[in-house]
C-alpha cells in the first residue's frame, strides 16, 4: 500500500471517528474535553481549536453544540475583564509617569501581577462553566438509575443555579470595582476619565489574548501540539 492510500485510509478513519463521536452526546463530550485531532490536517484542527478555546475569538466562533456556550463565554470574558480593572488601576497609579522606564515597568507589572493570574482564574471559570454538563453525563451509566440519576439531576440543577448566581455577583462586584477605580484615579489625578481606568485593563486583556497563542499550543501534556500528536498517532494506529 502506497503513501497516498495509507494517508487516505487514515483520513477516512478520522472522519469516521468524528462522525461516530456525534452520536449519543459524545461529540459534545469531545468538545468539552478539548479534543484536538479531528482531521489529518493539524492546521485545520488548530483553527478549529482556536475557534473553540481562545478566550476572545471563541465568544463569537465556537461550535454551536459546545457545552460551553457563547453566553457563558461572554460572561467569563466580562468577569475576567472586571477583575483586571482594580489591580491595573493601582499599578497605573503606582507607576505613573512619562519616562520609558516607568512605561516599561507598568507593562511588565501588569503582565506578571494581573494578566497571568487572571488567565489562571479564567481556566477555573471555564471548568466551572461546564461542570453541570459533566454531572449530567454521569446519568444512566449504571443499571440503578432511579435514585442515582435523581440525585445527579439535582446536583446539575444546583450547579447551574450557583453558576448563574456567581456570574451575577461577579458582574456586580466588577461594576463596583470600576467605580472605586475611577474614584482612586480622581483622588490622584484631576478629572480622571473612564478611559484612564480602562486603558491599563485593556492592555492586560490584549496581553492575555496574544499570550494565549504562545502558551496554549506548547504547554506539555495539555497544549495543542502535544495533544494533537498523541490523538493523531492513536487514530493512525487504529487505522
């Protein structure tokens, strides 16, 4: 069998695997598990991965069947943005000045003290956003489904309620922090504007969206390159 026939057979195996995963909710589970290898082309799979995992792009382009919905992604985006505002405001006041050294110190401090910690918080929020999906996936896995599934349904409902409640409280907290940040700037500078509050927070957000393209693909065991290689090799072995 020549290279082209082997490649074609592998491609058919991957397509068959992708089609079979759409049955019984497996496709949604694969999306929630951040499956990386869907086709034979790593470039196409990486673009699909970006559309479903990037903290900004996925808010508009994620798969409609993804358990982590666009509404939840927008909520997480707003919450993480609100979390950056008070910290970046304090840093902008601390490193206020017009010299190059002060500007550089502000950028570095925002990166290490705000951007990276908030990115870690976002990972936790993304896991929390789909916890009700995983609870529901546990239903019906055993023969004794009456009491067990009833308990799981209750837990899934409670998780959804707590998720919505947490996002609402976080948004209210963020609005309060924005007002407090504006008051802090008003105390330090005369006639502080809303943009002066949002500018350092915007810098932090842009940093996180760009850094994602460097961190997500290369993280050992969890990054796209590592996972795609393992999943692709497993699919090739199955062929």
